[in-house]
């Protein structure tokens, strides 16, 4: 399984929580050195809590499921 596939699988665990609030997360890219780029969409895109959602929800889910990920970055 590729890094991208592992990250996508990890995102599936947080998507239902984001979708319940009218938002979602999109995997934009993964790099060979463990950088993951994601985009919060829908209601999550403009939410004042987006930074916390990214750090405590999305990033922690990805890093817990895919330990080789070094950093998760948000893109617009």
C-alpha cells in the first residue's frame, strides 16, 4: 500500500465527523519525505475552528495511522 493510500484510509476515519458539520477533507498530495497536503472543504474551509480541526482531528488521525508521516500541511 502506498503512502497516499494509507493516508486516504486514515482520512476515511475522520470524514464522517467533518461531514456531520457540513465539511470534508481532501487529500491533495503526499511527498516521499512524509509531507501530506490536505484541504479542508465545505463548512470546514471557512470555520474559525479549522486550525484546531486540522491539528487535533485530521493530523492526529493521519499520524496515528501512518507513523511515517512527518508533517500535515493545509493548502487553500
